[in-house]
């Protein structure tokens, strides 16, 4: 039909033949619907046609071709940049309907780099000045889409004229275009701003809507500059009956209020009035949003807003629900009570069917987390995640991980709980947070010494479960677990099972990088076993025969215990021997306890360990172990992965090295063949020492402290490299960063750690036995042991029947969470918080404030000038923009001279809006600045008066001087005031 | 800039009208529309009409077989945009009389014309139905 309509318009003027045989847009659309040859084939045929038709000299044929092309470009993503010149031709057509097609095509396809843009300036100028208001609209519409700095500069005078035209249709569009013109050519502000402001007084609702919209956008970029207009906005807020306008004005006030407390005080009541009275949900919601974001210190307003939010939250409309939740999360940081008051509803929506609502609700639940309830909330959420779909499950896990690790785990008191939670999270079927969990497991291991025994237990449980190896999302976690098992093997009750787990056949399911970690960890565990065995046999020997052996064992023991201590101590064994205690018949256990004093965390563990070691490390078990490792690693010597191959070789060579000797010396145990024994054990000791070097967390800024070696070029442009390597996959980087040992905090480990370990020891023993038992009778147990701890009223998550009635789940969830969220609940800490290693500055996240774009600076600078300085520039510059820019440049030079002075003054002025170091200055500004130098406090009032006057005054050059003189007058009278006129305050 | 784009998409995910208030290349537009359509059309009536996408929000509403999707800045009032969509549909309804997908398909330039009267440079400038339709009626008579 459209085509039909158009062809009837054109038929008179176009050549009959071409019109008859050309397909109209309507034909094209119909053809597209009915085509049998495939859309792309049809379209490329059509494009071919268009290419031919668009060259026609007949304006009708040409414009119809362009219309079809625009259609295909807009809805079928076809390039039309090739037709740019034809677009310009059609734009210049004298017939409105052709022109319209041309303009539409231009706004669709032109952009800053379109070369033909240079050709349309005059056409636009002509159309902007047209007497046909629809042509003017077309030009304005087009300008709002494609204007470049050049176009904006050249057409500013035309826009200026249109800003006060009597044709409403045109004026409102001109007002909207101003926004784009300002953004592209900030100097236009000096020309047009005054007229823009005048439109705020317009009685026409259409004009008002347009101009308020523009100020809303301008104020969102730099609110400070528009404070002087607050009275106008206030009047609109009170008088306007148009909800669209009110919403925009509220947005403006939301930006202005934080800058000027007295303004906020003044407008908060009218806003509340609107909130109470309005029937429109959109306006009410805007009031709520304004209050929660910018008026949060006004108690009564916030209370009213929270009441209204509640109404939204309990509404059936999902839209209102969602917005209610959003408003709550805005206010949560400042008024947590608002969230707590609504927690039942919030938690209820955690199981809403809309993922967006669930997500908002989850965010809110996370804001309620505190030290005292983190355990309960995490428990509830983890259980809830088991019942959620993969997406939301990971959202939940992600937010738990994020919240708990915030500020170096400041919320966590019981780290044993947290690491077991991490272990539990890893086993959730949908869990895809492998990388995050991996990082946290390792990070906690390095930072929190007291948690290492539990960490090792968690790692062991993960490693030992063959089912987990098949899940690719868990591989990173398993890598972390493997690393933990190697690094903290000293806390293991049974290192043999670790080796077994690390070398189990199913590890071939792992990616090579993870496998390499497994093998290396197995190496560490192996060394540990051998070393322990030697210590043990030596201590046994030593109890029989003293002298040298005891000395050695004592030395070794010391080395082992003083993990992370300098290797140099080992090079001076004599010193150790002489200073060490000398109870000749002391047994191994006693020694270890004595020495353990150096490392507090070892204390609780050592005795048990020594106890178990005695039973575990027998000759047979060691030989078995070695054979087992050899057997498992043998096939890997044929691996093609360098990393894997190398690590395997390391172990095998090591075994080769010691095997013969250790067998021998072990056989001759007790016969004191010292030289032999020494050789094997020396190697083992050396390795053990190497591995006992403790790894600490590394400061983020550590790299910066390393001086750059001379001759190293870091800033070379490596762009070329990128193109070369574009399709090369980056090999997985090292899984763990090895930091230097951390000495600083180690000394100051709290004595509480000691107590804790001793207290928790029996229960650990119990859990150990329990898990052992579970392993044997796994079938009869529910998967998660933690459920028992939470309470009997909440059934274990994995129970299958529960999944049948999700409704019940939700209710339970609500009930339980409500309990756990009870604010008055006192934290019941069984343990004191262990020391968490923090690095002085490395963990601080430095947030660099984003500098606003220069363009905005320029706009707001100009706005300030117009509003605060004088309006005189407007009149002069309006007539001649180029003159304008030269004077601007002059101003800039001055600015450079005075910059330092300006900076000083910045400190003096109370409100930030008064001076903007990056804004442009003209002469006028500079003068004002000098005055300020004399008396910084007075400038505000003076400005204000200036601005006030300037608004009514017609502007001429001599008037400017007058204004300045007048402004000088109150200099001695007034004290420091911001720029808000008094009648508002 | 308030509104960044307005899309009308049918149930099958075919775009019937696309109006952007900032320049995007064809590839950007194709990707954007693909992502948005996938995100929004998968949602049901019981779910809310707001979707966060990249760094802005999409407010959408379904009328019969047609989805109206409006991309807005984060600052924008979602409910006001819903009202705007409704106003747009009412306006088209008044002009076409019980508007349907085909009306928009075959009178695309008129739909654009209405939008141009309502929205300028991403700002809503006109909310009166008769004001919006006045120029079109004038031109129809011409």
C-alpha cells in the first residue's frame, strides 16, 4: 500500500516507462514474503536492481530505489554506504516526499566518517531556514542523528534562530537538537544557552517537555553547572501537571540535591507530596528512586519511600516487584533496616520464576550478610542453589564467593567452616566457579595458617573422590586441592592415601596442566614420606645409640619445623648442635613438641602426627610407596607434554637416585652404617628443605617494586605481535604464582591458635573417624554432613523427595532465613578469628576516578560561563562563531598563566561548581579570578547576582562592563554563599 | 541520551522496525538485535518487562504477535518507557485502526514518521496523540 500511495504521488512527474517497470517498496516487501529462491538470493537480486535504478536521472525512480535500499539496510542489514552520494542527491530534491526519503536514508547510514557529509551543510542550512515547517523538521531530525563538529559549528546560527521560532512543532525539535549540537561543538553553548533557558519559562507544555528533557540530559553529565537554574526547576516541580515533565525534573533534582543541602531541604517536601498524591506508578517510582538515591538523609522521606517500596514489592505485577527490589538495593548501603524490614518478601522472591527478579533478590540477600549470619545465610543459599537451575545456581555461588572473600575475607571468622564450604560448593553438580574456588583455596592456604589442617582435609576429600575427575568444571579446583595436598602434607594423617589419590588412573581425564600439578604434588608428598621415615628411623636409632645420629636428627628436625626459615641455618649445623638442648635419651615426640614452639600451628598436630607416623612409616610401606609411584609414572615418560614429561622425569630420577641406597640402608637399619645412610638421607633432606620453603601471598604491587633492569624496553609497541599471534592459543599460564616466603606476620602468630588447635583436636579426630566410617558405608549416609549441624527442622538438601514439592522448599527457606537473619542474634563464635595475612598495600584496590570526557568539560565550562559569568558573550559570539573561537583561544592562554593560582583558590571555594580548572575561561573569568584571589569567599554571591541580572538583561559589550562594576560593588559586604538565589532557600 | 533505540520484532524474531538514535555499524546492529531478541523473546508473560543488557536496559512489551523493545540508559524510568510504548501503540491504533504487524510492514515510513514526532535525539518530545498524528494526516490529504 505504501508503495501504492507513493507511486500515486509521483506518477505525474516521473517518466512512465521507468515507473511502470520499477518495483515499488511494497512489491519488494511482498516479494520477500513470497519468494521461493531463498531470502539472500532474492535480496541480492533486488540490490542489483536498486544499483541500476538509483543511477536514474528520474527523481522518482531514484528515490524509490533509495527507499528500497534503506528498507533493506534497516531491516536486513545490507550495506548502503556505497549509495551515499545518491542520498545527498535525493536530499536536495525539491519534492517533499523525495526529500524525506533522502533524509531518512541519511540519518540511517551517515556517520562521522562519511565523506559526503561535507556536501550537505548548505542543503541543511537551506532546509533549516525553509518556510515549510516539515522540511525544517526533517533537517533537524537528520541533524540530531548525524551532526559532526563541523556541521554543528556551521549550523549553530540557524539553530539559534529556531530556538525562538513561533512554530511550536519546529521549536521543540530545535530544542532537542541543541543537546547534540552542544556535545559536538561546545562553543554553541555560548550562543544558544540563554535562549534554551528562556524556553524553561514557556507556557507551552510541548516546549516545556522538550526543554526539560534536554536539561535532564545536560545535568546528568555535570550537575554542578545547572544549580543556578534550580529556581526554574523548582517552579516546574510545583506547577507542572505533566508526569513526563515531572519525571525529568525529578531526575534533575536527584542530581542537584547532593550538591546543595539547602536545595535538598527545600525540594524534599514537594517530592514527598508527589509521591503521596500521584496515581501514576511511573511518577511514584521516580519519586522513590529520587529519594533513595539522593535524599537518603531525610528520615521521613526515606520512611515514606520504604512504605511505597513495600507496596511495589507485594504487587502481583512482576515489573513493580522488580523495580521495588531495585529501589531497595539502592538504599541498602545506607539504610539496611529497609531491607531487613522487607526480608521475608525479598527472600520469597528468591524463588520467583523470573530470573531477573531472582537475581535482584539475591543481591539484596547478600547485602544483609554480616559476620554474625554469614554461616547461616551461606548455608541456606548453598542448599537453595542445589535446587536451582545451572544459571542461577552459579549466580548464587558467585555471590557467596564474592561476599565472603571481600576485603581479604573480613567477614569470615571460622575459616575451617569456610574451607569446608568451598569443598562442598565444588561438589554441587552445576558448579562452574572452578577458577574462583581454586584461587580462594590457595589464597586462604597462604594467608591463614590456622586453617591448613582443615584445608588439607577438604583437599584430600576432593582428591580421593574418583567421580569428581570426570567433571571439567572441577579441574581447576582439583588442581588447587592437589597443590594444597603437596604443600601442606605435614598435616596429613595418611600421606599414602594422598599419593594414591594423586596418581590414581582416572587422573588421565585431567588436562595436562592440572596433571602436572598432580605429579608435582605427588613428588612433594613422596619426599615428605621418605623424610619422615628417615627421621623416625633415626630417632629410633638415636634412642639406642646417641652421639652423631641424634645430632643429625635434631638438626633435620629443626629444619623441618622451622619452615620458611633461612636455608643458611642449615649450612651451619655445628651451631645448631651446640645451642640445641641435649637430653640424650629424648624421643622423637618430645623433640618435636619442644621444637614445635617455634611454629605455633604445628603444636596441636605434631603429637598426633608423630604418633601416626610411627605406625605408618614402616619399611614395607615406604618400599611399596616407591614402587607404586614408579609404576604409576612409568607410562608418562612417553608423554608429549613437556611439562608433564619433565616433572615425571624428576620424580623417577629422584627415585633412581635414592632407591638403591635407601633399600640398603634400610635393610641395615640399626647397624649404624652411617656413611651410606647419610648419603641417601642427605638428598632427601635437601629436597625436603627445598619443599618446606613456605609460600606466601604476593602483594599486587610487588612487581612494581622490582627495579627495571637497564636496557629493558617495556613500552615498546607490540601491536604487530598481536596480529601475528592472533590465532595462536595462549598456553595455560602457571596455575600458581610462587611467592617469596612471608616472614613478617609469622612471628606474631597469636597464642590463641595454640589453644584452638588443642581444643579442636578431639573433634577433628572424631570427624576423621566419622569420614573414614562414611567412606566404608557411604551408601547409608546423606552426602552432606553439614546438614546435621544446621538443625533438624531443615531437611538435607539432597533428599530426593524434596524436589517434588518446591513450594515447601520455599517456605522452609523463608522460615529458616528469617531465623538466621534475626538482627538481634548475637554472634556465637566458638573460635576467635585466626590471623589472616594481609600485605600492607598490596590488597588495597586503588580506584582511579574516571576523568570526565573533555567534551563534557567544555560544555559545562561554557554553561557555567553563561550562567554564572555574564550573558554578554552570547550576543557577540552569536553573530560570528569564528570570532568566538579566537577569543576563546585567548582565554585559554590566560588560563595557562593563572592555573597555579586557580588551583589554590579551588581549595577555598566551598562548592565545587564555582571553579572548574579545566573549563574554558575568557577574559571575564580571569577578572573574576583575580578578585577572588583577594577575597575568596565573596565570589559566589557576586556570581549569583551577576547570573540573575544577566538573565533579564539584554547583552551588549558595554553592558558587560557595567555588570562587572556592579559585581564589584557587593564585594565588601557579602560573605561566602553558593549560587542558589535566596528566594528558594 | 535517554532512548537509544526502538525495535519492533515479531514472534519469529524478524525485525519489523528499527530506529536507532546513535550510529551503529551494520555488524553492531545485527549482533545487538540478535542478542536482544534472544534474551527478550524467551521470557514469558509472568516475567518482568525489563532486561539488563550490556550497559543499558531494555524495556519491552508484547502486543499480539509484535514485541516492542526500547533500549534506554540506566537512568531512564522503566515505567515511563512502558507508558511510552503503550502510547505508541495507541497512536498507531488510532491511525491504522486496530493496528497489526502487516500495517507496520507496509507502512514503515508512517511508523517512522510517528516515532520522529514522538522522539527526538533520544528524548520524548511529544506525548499527545493528536499532535503526533497531525502532520501525517496533513500529508495524507496532500
